C-alpha cells in the first residue's frame, strides 16, 4: 500500500479537480467521489489533504462513514515521532 | 439582515460565515430531499410500499417545513441563498436521495430514506453543537428540526427491523416541533 508523507497528502486537496484524500488513524482515504467532499471541502469546516483523526473526535459521526471510501494508502509518521 | 443579531452571535464566539454556510447547506438538503421524497413516495406501491407511504409523506412535508423555517434565519444572520437552483442543489449537506435501481424493493427504498434522515440528524447535531449557549435562536431552530429528524429516522429504522424505535403514535398536525417557527 502506498505510503504518503504529510507534504504529499497536502497536494490531494480536492481543489481544481485534484483528487481529495484525507487521513484517519494513519489510513489514507480517497474521498474524491463522495458527494459530501465536493471541491475537497466537507460540511463547511473540514478540508481534504489533511489528517482528520483529531477532528473526527468532534464530528457527529464515527470513522465508519469514512471507511465507506476506498483506502489508498497509509500516512508515514514524521521522523521526529519515530522511535 | 438583523445587524445586532449577527453581532451578538459573533461576539459569543461563533464563526457566523461558517454557520451560514452550514445553514445554507442544510436548507438545500431539506429542499432537495423534499423533491426526492416526492419521487420516492409515489414509488411506494404494493402491500409493503403502501404501508410506509404515510410516514414518507409526513417526512416529505416536514422537510419542506424545515427549509422554510431555515430561510429566515439565514437572512437574519446576513446570509443569502444561491441564485441558481442547481448550485443550491450541489451544495447540499446530504447526498441526493435517489430512487434505488430495483423499484419494487421496498427495503432498498427504506434504506435510502433512513440514510437521508441520518445525514440530517448529523447535520443538525453539528449546528446544535456549534450554537449551544452562543446563538440561542439558531440553536432553538436546529434543535426543533433535529427532534423531527430523529423521529423520521426512528420511523424508517423501525420498518427496517433495526429494533424498537421507542416513539409513540404522532397526533395532531405535522411539524410539532418546528411549527412555532412557521407562524
């Protein structure tokens, strides 16, 4: 499975017809085809190209909805976080 | 626009532009759902379909009421609705509630209905969370709509056999929670 750095992920922001990817719990999901992620934006408050693990804690839904979208990779941990 | 209304909400710490975007998206979801439910309702036929037609009709009418109740609040806060109907449809907070491919399959139709209601429940929960203790009027409105959306979800969920819904038979007119905003 493809590994993404945070910088690579940021380019998948869904704008200008680019694909829209988001991360939850280290998994990269392709939300490009989701009606709820048109233009890389979700419910006026979340942007694609980012790790939304923390944001999902406050969302009115769980990760199960995100898991309906295809997983296309995993997010590499920053070097500082590796032990 | 009600200038002081917007000002007090901003001063309470609400991002009013973000709130307005959410209100417009949910207003769109209500109006488009009203449209799609019109099509779903007439396709509820046969012994199974006719049994749920009445609640589908009530949900349809109440979703239209939700749209009409949301519009004044959007304008009060200084927002506006898109001029183009297609643009309005495309910003909806919920996906279109299309007819399932198998028209005679009432269970598939119920799944479309319950998914639409669950999306609405999430949307108004989000608005309530944003406005609780900060924007009393929007909170009151979103909570009223949420109460009706929860009932809609319960009705359809019960028909899918997901478990007892806990609700009682509706009495009286439609929109028992939202009607105060329509007077």
